[in-house]
C-alpha cells in the first residue's frame, strides 16, 4: 500500500528545495566539464554509472526488481520519454540560446498539470493554482526573457525541440503518476529510466553532436561523480519517492526554482553577472509556488488518501 498525501508538508518542501538547488548546480557542473567532455556524452556516462549504482543499491537493500508486476511496458515507456527529452534538449541547444531554452523547457509543469487533470483526476488543480503556475512561469520569463526576440529560422527549430523536450519531461511524470509505476519502489522506477537511457542516449551522439572526449581533469572527474552519484542516483531516487507520495502538479511547481539556483551557482562559482531582474523574478516564482501549494481554509483537510496497488 502506498500513502498518497493531498498536500506538501514541510519535509517535502525542504526536500524539494534541496533537489532544485542540486539540479541548478548541475547546470554549472555540466558547463565545467563541457570543455573536455561534450554534454550529451556526459549524459551517457551519467546514465550508465547511475544504473550501476542504483542496481547495487537495490541488491544491497534486497529489493525484488525482476518479479512480474505489470510495470515492464510502463517502465520502458517512461524510460523512452526520459531519454528523448534529453536528446531533444541537447540537440535543441545546438540551434537556440540557453536562456530561450530555459523558458521553453519550463513549460513542463503545465504539461504535468494538464496531464494529471486528464489521467489522475484526484490531483486536479483549481483556477487559483493554475494562476500560480502562470505566475511562476512569468518569473522565469522576467529572469531569462532578455533573449526573446524575433527568432531566426534556426532558432525556431531549436525552440520547437525545447518545447517538445518540455512535453516529454512532463509526460514522463504523468506516465509515472498515472500508471502502476506510482506504487512500486522508487528505485525500480528510476532503474527503468536509467537503463533505457543508457541504451538510447548513445544513439543521440550520431545526430546531436560529435563526441568530445579528453582526458578528464580532476575538476571534470568531480563533476562527473557529482552528476552520476548525487544527481542521477540520490536526487532522482528522492524525486521518484516524492512522486509516489505527493500530488505531481504541486511537486512540479517547485521545479521553477532550479534554474535560479543554477544562475546563483554561476554567479558564485563562475563570476557570472547578477541582475536586479533575478530578484523580481524570484518574487513571482515564490508567489506562484505559494498559490499552487496553499491549502484552502474553507475546504476540509484531507491529508492522506490510501491508493490501492494494482
């Protein structure tokens, strides 16, 4: 039996902020290593290494992962969506700017909101919560919208790829939430995605970029370890645990924080410039997250719903 909570509690919110900070710092880690290892090749190494670590973790915990539980095809679907998302993201960045990419990529929470409205009726959003998502997205536009100009034909192609990446990112969350994957161990759900991406991502090297690989410096090696052990193993396990226990649209609203942590990490570690727009943008993002996650005082508190396993 899996316990489904109707609202995010303090523990979930603190954990989400920590995850977003980690994912934001990952952007800097990828930049640091990109001079020696191309981003998509980093992604290949990360998926392979994390697959090994998660498998060892599952074996150590003696979790059954090979029994028939009706999740195989769902797991393969989620893994494929996960892989295509990264391929479109890295390929799209070949044609458009990174700041434009962030704006289009963070259409993903809206995909989650729409998908759960259709496939997970118990997690429908109110009008005020939809306004909250829009408020957070407006904050993203303030922070990164300086690059939104009339696009060239090439940028239109890149923008389209990033929109598709956002759709695949959101669809991955919806598939997990609306399928038997929602009630199995988070480690097995993650293993599906990592294993499938380990197989599929190398094919992206044929179309996305020329593999760039040099002997890694100590800093690049640390970056790869951070991406593999902390990001793709620890934080992804935590994320899938959250998806199993909390409403997906409320979780997705916190993802708007990740690019800001990336910006602040760049300011601290890479001497990138600070702008006043970032503070204004953060206010809108924080307000949006509050609106999505506030508990209406007029409605009875229904903290936990027991979801039946299939």
